[in-house]
C-alpha cells in the first residue's frame, strides 16, 4: 500500500491532471445531466377507468366494476385493489406487490384480465383505459389559454397550441382541462316523434346507415389502377338534416329535419378550468423519463412567450404549478451550502494548519461533487431532490477523512519527514481508521437500499449517492490530497515555522487540565451525561412528535370544495370565485399562482381527492413563493384562509390540504371501514366520524359515502312490460338516449373528429312530467308511454360506491392542525382502539391507509435500518480494534449525540420527520467516525507505555 501512496505522492503532474480532469468532466456533466423533482420510480399502481354514459353509481357498480374486479382479483401479484363506482364512471385502483415480482408481467396480466371482460353494457363504447402511475407521469407545469373571443375560435387556437406543446422535445403528454370538443346535436322533438310514430332507435339507424365511407376494392386498366370508394359522409354538419328516415312510393318522405333540430355546438360541459382567477382551457404537461425538468419547463415558457406575440387581441396565455422551482431551490441550497462549507472549512483549517493544506482539504468538496455528477448517471441516478438531499448531508462528511490525513501529514513534517515521506507515512498511519470511517458511514445508510413500501421505492438513490460520495472522497484523500499538500515543498523543515501553532498551546494546556478533572471524576461525569440522556429521551417521548413530512416549509396547498348536492356548475364556479378573491388578496411575496377545476376533484390529470365528476365539486391548487422569501409558513397561510372560508361557507364545505412534499402517501388520516352490510357499515362510519370530531386538533374530516343528487327511480311493472312486448333493457336504453344522449357517428372536419349526438330537445328534457310520457317502441313498433309500464320514486341516491378488495367500504379521511397533540399514526390508532369490532360490529373491519400507514411502515423500516447499521458498524469496529468491548464504547457516542438533536428540535418547536431521521443517521456516521479515530489514536499511544 505504501508503494501506491508513494507513486501518487511523487507524481504531482499526474495528480494535477487528475484534478483538472475531474473538474472538467463534472462541469460538462452538469450541462447535460438530467434534473428532476424525484428519481425515476414506478410507483407500482395501475388505474383502470371505464366510462358508462348515463349510468347511476349502482348501475356502474353492478354492470362494470364488479365484472372487472372479479376478473382482476385472479391476477397474482396484486397487493391492494380499491375502486369507486360513480355516476357515469368506474375507477379501479390497483397497488402491486412489487417485492421480488416482475412488475411488467403483473401489468400485462392485468391488461389481459381487463381484456377478458367482454360482457360490459353496450353503452360502454370505449374500452377501459389503463393508466400506470410513474414519476414521469407527474405534472411539471400547467398552462392556461383564455380570452374574450367566441369559444370555437379559442378551441381552435388551443388545438394548435397543444400540437406545439407536444412537439417540444421531452414532453410525454398534454392533457386538456376545461376543453369542449365540437359536437353536432340532433335534438329530437317529442311531439314530432308522436306525430310520425317514429322511435329514437329508427332515427339513429337512419343516420348511421347514411354516414359511411368505405372502400369497395379496386379496378385495373392497362394504364392505371383505381380504388373504388363508397362515399356518403356528411361534408357539412347540416346535411344530417336531409337524411331520410322513412320513405314510401305512396307516402311522403320523413327527414331528420322534420323530427329534430340540428345544432352545431360543443359536447356537454362537465367541468370548467380556471387559472389565476380567469376561465381558461388548461394544459397539464408531463415529461418523458429522460427529460430534464428545468430545461423542459424553460422550453415551455419560451413557447408561451413566443405565442403571446402571435395571439389575437384579447387572448392570453398564463402558467401555474411550475414544479421545476423546487429543483432549482434545492440546487441553490446545495450551491449555497457548498460555498459556505468551502469558506468555513478553509477558514477553520487555516487557523490550525497552513493555507496550502487548508485550501486542498477544502477542495475535496468540489472535487467530490464533480466526480459524483460524472459517475451517478452510469448508476441510473441523476439530480433530483433526494440526491441533492444526500449531497447536502454528505458535504459535512467528505472532508472528515481529509482533515485527519492532512493533519497527520503536517505532524509528520513537523517531526522531520521529507515531503514525500510525510505524505506516505502520514497517510499510511491513519489509513485503517479512515477506511473504517468510510465503511461505518456507508453501513449507516446502506440498509435503506432494502426499505419496502412507497418510501423504499424512492429512497434507494439516497444511500447510493452518499456511498458514492464517500468512496470518491476517500479515493481523493488517498491519491490527490497528499501530493497537493506536500507538492513543491522543500525537503527540510523550516525551523522558524515549527512554532506556527504555538498560539494553540495555552488552549491545549487548559484542555489537558480539564480532561484530568474529567477523568478523575469520570463516574460523576458519566452519571451526569446518562441523566441528560434519560431526560432528553423522556422529553422526546412526552412532547415530541414524529410526522413523516412536516408541512412548515411546504410551497403548495390544495383547497377542496364540496357544495350542497344539486348545485349547478355555474353556481359552483361563482362560489369558487369568492375563494379566488381571498387567494388573490394574499401578498405578492406569498402567492405565486393558482388554478381551479370546477366539477371535479381530479385536477385534470392529477391525483384525485375523489375520482369522478360532480357539478357541486371543485378543486383548487395554490403555489406559494419559496419558503425563504415569505414570513408565513404554508400552514399559517392556510389557517388564516380557513378562518375566512369557514365564516363564508362552513367547515365541511371548504377543506384545505397542505402538500408537505415527498412521495404521494395520501391524507394524514385515512381509515377504511370495510363490510358488505350497508346499514351496519354506515352506522359504524357515523360513530368513527363523531369520535374523530371529538378529538383535539383533528380537522377536514370527510367521508365518501355521502348521498348524491336527487334521482328518479323507475320501478317497472313487469307484468305490463310482458303484456306490451317491452323489456327493462328497452326502458334503460331509451331513457339514457333521451336525456344523456348518445354519439351515434363521427366525421373528421379539419383537425378534429366531430361527434353527432342524438337526444331529446332541451325544452322536452327539462319538463318534469315528460319522463312519464317518453315513448318507447315495443317489438311490434308501437310507441308505449313509459308511465304505462312503470312507476316513479324521487329521493337522494348514493354519490358513489367504494370497494376495498372487492368488498363495499367507506373511506374516512382527516387532517391535523399544526399544534394538534396527535400524530397521524397516534390519531388513527386511537380510533382503532376505541371500537371493539369483533364484539360490537361483527363482519366489519378497519384498514388503515394514507400517511398513518406509511408512517408505521417507515418507522419500522427506520428501526430495522438503524439496527442493521448498528450491527454492521459494531462488526467493523471489532475487526479494527481486535476487541469486543472497545466498539461498544465507541458506539455509546450515538445515543449521547441524540441529546443535541432533541434539544435543537425542541428549541425550534419542530417535530421529527423522515428527512430529519436521515440527518440523525448521518450524525451516527459522524460521531462514530470521530470516536473511532480518537480510540484508535489512544490505542496507538498506549503501545509501549506503562500507563
């Protein structure tokens, strides 16, 4: 080993070339390395969405969700399956069991299972959509286009802008919100139907048979080859009015325009989108896995600026929810910390060593960073929030080894060694303990490679970067640093410089005197520190909380609005405007931007609070300025807004959720009440909600089994149906077409496919008494009024049906106030302990989810990781010291180091979180490093001494 050390110590030119090469490669890598908010992770979730137009939640559950679930649940490798059956839509969420399984194979099996379900209702015209949740599917920015021009012109501009967005390199998807596709409505008159005795299905058949484009083959001649095309498509939308429905030689021809009014308009409006207080067509943009989020967002903003100059007067473009800001912020923090660390290290080392040594020890920081940026892409690790966090933590560790080596080289020089001998001997003497520090620190973080759950999927890159940085810094400290410290120095020591640190002698003398006192009263000192340790742990147990991701430095929060059932889309938008006025009144140094979606809580492509669509729903997402630039935290801003909206709407109408950052883990409190007994399940849910409401600091309580809007239940008279030649299916199909309509054909005009929707005219649909007079054709072609074969009941219906593992369930969610005495895990556990399900609620069960579940799993994973780290560190120290007892003494430093951490967090009134625990584990590496070097130094000096 000495030969290798001497090789580098004697070759200053080689070492200088290595230094310049590392810095250049790092600089080049920084210009091209991918930057992102999170590492590329397959979350292991699949969402199956099926549209069933005009169907009630119960119809969706029975005819779609149950059929799909029964087939999907046979797929091996599924961990959890939940579903929502709502009006018009079925949403099945599948969480995969990814431990030791082939995720791609499970996903293929799920797709095959969905494909095997062939008995869905005929109204389900589109195949179930299967969406995989991956980090590259997370939105990176939202752009809104709006203006005071006719909607058709705005929609045309939006389609052109969408094409330009899709053509930007790195964009993987663009999802529109608040956009209405062009649609031709054929509104049939009830009076005309009755007059001509023509049912809806005959009108539909006539249109479908007329609008055809088909190829009838080809014919050849000696000079040419021509295709034969049967062309009967509508060249203009109004041509549908000339379609012949009935015609005879004797009688008149009956055309569509005799039976219906043709309107060239847009599809039914189900949601509206707003950005920064204005109605817009919104574009949610996602990136490809290989794209750099900062460069891609800059390209999108450049396109927005370029388009602004070309838009017609009155049309505006704006953007919101720029996710690249968080990556920029982390990069700024790392650059600032690195610069401060560099200056402080040079300053402190210059006090104890000479300037040359201080400078080259500190240069270990940029050299390590540049080497990591160069090597990490080869390990599929790039710049993201977790790698940057790892680098910020490791910045304080990379110079530890260099300090030990540099100080020992300086000591050898003072003892008279030549520069090369001092470099070799000084490095070799501390090689074993320095190598042990690298191994012990790596062992402290290594077990995080084996974390499970959603956190484990994200955390693998964190220990990878730390271990890579430690390995690089160790290599630099052994090969580059010694040559730089001794390079160009004279072989003989300058006697005048031997006293250059004499100022430290009085400090050392006082320290020696103090240590003599401490050693004389060592048992008393140990007792004092043990008392401090017990007191600190006792305080932490009673007063400190563990919250997975505290929200104090959050930059985003969401506002969920749920007005009274039956509220129209327009009325909901008016109420959202009132909340927007409160948001726009926030100071400019606090508010960055916001967007709102009315009629849904899914955000136009983002993760849903509640899937589906309802006119009385709204979701608002607010982006704040960076935490450093404002006086109030996100929680304080939300508390102030909550007080004002509670006074306007009530606490159950408007709910707030602070996005604390980190992987998607759900609400702080999520409890599922599972059981197929509807009455018992609702009663238990009532009790759970009441108990949560009685707990201090619990807010934003919500349940997903609320009653939906009023519905008219059609109760068929099966005897009369049989007598008149009708079926229940005839009733369902005709009612659905009459009120919701059905797209019966499509024609491509320009750059869009335009649907032709048939339904009853608006004046007829809006008449309360018309349902009973709706004409339904029987097998003989006679039109029968619906009231002749059915009765009607009016009452509130369910808004949705929620399933957990195929069983009906209710999901209860809640949030915590900042000063709540509960953590998510403690609050959830209190609810679970309150109810004896076996005795009082047979057949019911609780399933914990959300942040409480992730907290429990993460605490277990952290405990296992720390235990594995401790065992590994102990074994390494046993090999280093050749002793079973000395490693225990070294590791005693770990719990005593926690005294300072507990004190710091309590003084700042901050809870412990997952990221704080990462710092604690980093602290384990530091204190063990210092302790083992101290013990190794003592052992070295004890050799050959009597005392």
